[in-house]
């Protein structure tokens, strides 16, 4: 029995020193965790973004930042800015000896909605001056809803263009008035059944039905050429407000755009989204009027009739008045002695939409 007792005591003595040595000299772990944070996920072009490195690792660490725009950094917590709008995937890769880890965050870079030396649409409407709106762009001698129709409007000093937005099969946004491409292009089919690639392959027709070299523009094609140059009235024919707003906001055009909406749900969505969003419903009935009075944030109202009570309501609600004159009719303003223009002006219209923008601008400048 004594032999066994001595043996056990000896084992205890031998084991204990080993345990002490392990505690006093812990093994260095190779495990590392890459991590970083930013204050937001959305920034504007040229804005400085501070990347806060929160990685954890032991030993000597190397850092490699890939900002997704072709530039990299090896700093611990770099500061970076972007020159172009878009979505960028920022990746941080860290290395500790033979172990590596990485972490990524996606950013959205947009233009600022503040444009140098450019009034917002609401600031422009506050002036007691009539704005002329080119219906479907300046489409005399060029296709409606085309890049060229917008450029011609800008060149001729038209302050606002009205454009129609629809959604392609895969969810892209393009300009097209009709539900089909049959009337305005050399193709056929419903917009919602065609891909952007298929639509881009078509050619637009001019007002006489002749094929042109103009293609169907994507919404971003228009936003890319209009920022700070012309106001836009977007008629959402087959596109949701939220989808259109995202692109408008990315291009810094939120304060330059009027959204023509007919759905109560979307009108409320738009007015709740931002005080900078300018919404315009159309007044057609007493029921419409009662509804619109309950929705805060409406600033522009379209009405094309002659009901005195509706016109008085528009004035009482302090809505800016939008009215059509010579839209989708065969009569030109000059052949009608500009009667609709004079009537619109006498009724207090602040925005007049027409198929003859230059003719009406010249008339108003001289009268």
C-alpha cells in the first residue's frame, strides 16, 4: 500500500510543473477577424469617407483596402472619396503571418441634390412667372421621349420637359408613353415583356412615322444629361415612385423634378419621403378634391377643366396650378389666336404643358 501511495504523490509532483509552465506562457493564436465601420452607407461625389478599422488580430498585421473604384490603400484607417456615382463594394483584407480574413461593405455614391447656381423647382415656382412644359420633350421634328427631344428643349430655353417612364421585363426604367412600342418604334410588343437589350435595339419614329437614329433611352440616360439644365415632370406610366425616386436621387435631381402620380398610396409615399419631393396629382372629381385636401405635402395640382369651384379650391389650397394647352390636338396655338394660352394665364396657371413649347414661349415673351 505504501508503494502505491508514493507513486501517486510522485505523479502529482511531475504534472503540476507542466501545468504551471503552460499557463505562464500562452500559445499565440493565429486567428484574426477583419472588420471596419463607416458612419453611413450613402455619400455624395467628392465627400470624404472615414473608414474605421475595427479588426482584431495578434502579431504583425498588414492591411489592404480595395475601394471598388480601382484604388487601394494599405493604411490602418484610411479616408477616401469617390469621383463618380454608383454602387461600390469596399473590401478590407488583413493578413497575420499565414492567416488571412476579409470584410466588405457596399456603398452608394450619388450626386448632391444641391446644384450650384441652380434654383430648386419649388424656388422657381415661387416666382410669379409661367413655366412652359414640353409635352414628351421638344418633339417637333424629333421623336417623343427621346434624348434628342430633351436636348432640343434645353437648347431652346424650355424650362421643363414632361417624360413618361415605364419598366422593362427585368425591371429597368426606360422612357415610353404607350404600353407597347408599336406606335413609336420600328418594333412591336409590350414594354413589360421586352428586356432592356431588346428595347435598346429598336429605333424611334418621328411624328410623321419615319424611322430615326434615336433609340429608346433608359431613365439614367436622361438624368445624365439634364442635371442642372432643365426641370422634369415624370409621368409614371408603368413604374413605381420608389424605383424612379432612387435613380432621381442618385443623380442629385430630387429638387429638380415633379412627380405626376395618380395612386393615393404612391402620393402619400412620395409626400412622406422628403419635403424636397414635389408631387402633382390630377383633379378630375369632387371625390378627388376631398381626398387631396387630406394629404399634406401636395404642392402642384393639374386640372384641365373649367369648374369654378375646383379652380377656387386650387387657389384656396395654395397649390401651384398646372394646366394643359394644345396637347394631343391638331390645332396650333397660332391658328387659334393663342386662346388657350390666354385662358390658362387668366386662370392663374403657373405651369402650362403643351406640344408647342417654343411657339407659346415666344408669344408670352411678346405679350
